[in-house]
């Protein structure tokens, strides 16, 4: 087993996740089996309870794990499905060690950071690599070098480097900032030098430095970093800003990063490079012509990372259709306060209502759904968007003016969205959540069937409330048809309007399984419908 640890210095948000994903993609293109781990130093056990404004999107894995958004990048770049064990948090590690201590597993010994916490971290990393049957495990350490929270993890990696036989089996990649300052635009290496010095102080010497900067790093700056940080010049890689994150692997490849890793780790280099499909995908993105504008009406649009999987699913669809997809970010609260929905949605070619929890901005989203329905604008509702589409239809088409979800109004006379009877007896909130991949059965002849091309699919879920079975018949008689259901036919999974160019909503989250070369069918369908809608507007 080989390991590559990706650390970061100077400041957070330098793109360690994209760097780790890109390295993984390049190694996979050489024929190696690669897996990835994200270490999050926060005390939360997982990301499930975290506000998207603080941490971005909560990504849901096939096994129901609620994890950091970087695991979404790993899955998209590697085209591999990961498990919740691929996200290691301080909360998970400490909870496990404390439970062992309470069970007497340490035989009365004093439980300490070293060796008990570090041993637990190493055990979890090795287990993921072993169970993934990977040739190479890439480990991204969240935060920056010097953070108190990440110290036990860095210490564990330092120990692993020695235990695994040094750089041949364990490589350190350090991502750091090279700012460009002054009117002459001179790149400054001092932040990188100090960051590497900090890393060395805890016993870790980087093998590769990824220099993040606005523009490509000149050769003389690479030489300077090499000299002051004691790494070969070949191992200083320019990680400049690019138009699309999907260009990053190609940028690294051009600079010989993959070859250097293979040589340094003495990997079998008999595999033929095959990054051609990725290159074709990036070229399709670059050469996309024309434009459609899709509105995403959300509750956390102030931080675009809150909806990163939606953004990427639209990018995948853009490459597939050859049309540029422009996103109009709209805050549901603003729509609700202003009341003039036409001002916000006028001119858009499609509308997406993503998932979420709580009643803030709900009426703004319902106004947006109504506008799309009445004006024949292509529409896609996801999770909460599916539930709100059901509520909007019940209110404005079926005449149930007070229709609502019991999540927002427990006393509504028309609880078209509610907890199922068996859920109401569960006292612990998390116990009512439906998480992870579940089978969905699709009616032949439906829009959903045309999109997926089959009657049985598997998609990821993250919700608590369901369409109330008491109202299903009335809603369907009115024209909002549930064309996707669970295996028992109890939970409604897909709803669509027949008399509309494209109006579809899903209880599941198809954006989590969208891949660069395999866009999520409902997003691809939305973009195609938006293209048709725009063409008709222009005629």
C-alpha cells in the first residue's frame, strides 16, 4: 500500500481537495486503483448537523454518510463511490477512543493523545486503504499547518511515514500560497517558506510543493522555492487559477507531476497514460457555445459552495450538450420580501429549487415554482423542491390554499407533506432521516423513464418528510403525477406535470451521483429543455 498525504499552509481554501482529487485522477489514468480520505479536524462526528454557510454543502454518500463536500470532488474526479469511513473527523476518533476507555479496552492505562488518538487515526486510514483494495490512498488533511485541531492528525501521518518505509511508500504534498503583489506583479515566496518551516517543525518534510497562485509560477520562482524549501525543482508545481476545476489534472500532468510521483514512489510505470477522455470532456466545456440561464433559488446562495453538486451537475450537462450554462443565483428570502417574482425570474430558461431544511425562504421558493409552472419554464425540484412543488400545486391548482408541510405548520388543515406514521413514534430527530442510496421504481412512458431509460434506479436521499399518502390520489387526479415510487409504493419519489414542457421534481438528490462524463439525467434533461425553451423564445 502506498499513501499520499496532502496538507495545506498559509490559509484555508487553497484547493487541497481539488489538488488531491486531481492527483487521484492522474494516477487512475495510469492504471492504478486509487481511493481518497478527507480528514476534518472539527469535533463534529459528521457534517450532517452543520450549517451550509459555515462549511458548504453536506455531501451524502451511498451508505448514508453525511460528509464534507470534498468527498463529492473525490467521487466526481475518481468516478468511485466512497463510504462514510473515508471521512475521518476528530469527533469520530475521540468518540471511539472514549468508548474504548469506558469499556476498559486500555486495561486501566492512562489514555493520551499519543499513542491512543494517533493509533486510532492510523488504524482508520489503513483500514480504508485495505478495504478499498487500493494501490494508493490519498489523504487530505483539512485546515492549515499550525492549527491546534489538526496536530494529532499530522503527528499520526508523521508516524505513518516512518512506519511505512519513508517517501517510497508515503509521500507528502504541501499546498501553499504564492501571492502576487505590487504593480509589477512579483510572486512572493516568503509565505511558502514559512509554511514549510512550520511543517518541518513538527517533523514532516514535504516531497512536493503545489504553489497556488493567480498566474503560472515562473521558472525562477520555482527555483527559489526549491532552494529555500529543499525540494527538487521538478517537485515544485504551479497550481494557478483556471477557468474550470476540471483543468487542474491537465495542468499538473503538463508539468510532469504524475511522472515524478511514479518515480519517487517506485511505482510500476508499465501502464499507458490514458487521460484522453478527461481531455475531451474539458475541451467540450471550453468549446461550449450559446447560452442558457438557469436560476437556482436557494437559502444559502451567499456561499456558492452550499450548492456545489448542483453547479457541477449543470457543468457536466453543459459539456454533454455543448451549451454554456449560466447560473442566476437567487436568495429565496429576497423574493419573499420583495414579492415581485417577475423581477427575479424574468428571462431565465430554467429554474432549480434545491433541498434544505427549515421554513426560512419557503414562500419565495413556492412563488418561484408557481412562476415556472404558469409560464412553461423548464423546472427541476430536488428534495425540498419536490415537496414544495407538491404544496404549490395543492394550493394553487387544487384549491387547498392552506396546504403545507407539517415541518412548517403542524396545524395545517391540508398536511400534504408529513411524517409517515412509523416516523412519528421516533423521538430522536436523526432517527427519522432517510439517508443514502435507495431504489426507485419508475413508470414506463413517463418523462422520468425517458430520461433514465429504465424502470429501476438507485439514488441518494437526505430527507425526513414525505408526501402524505392521504392526499396522493387527489393530487394525481389534479394532474401532478407521481411517476417514481419506492419499492413498497408508499414513498413518492418523482413527480411531474404532463401538460408542461419540462416540470419534474425528485425526492432524492441526483446531483450527488452526477459525473463529468455521466451527467445526472434530470439535470441533462433540464438543460436540453432550457435550450428548446430559449430557442422558442427567440423565434
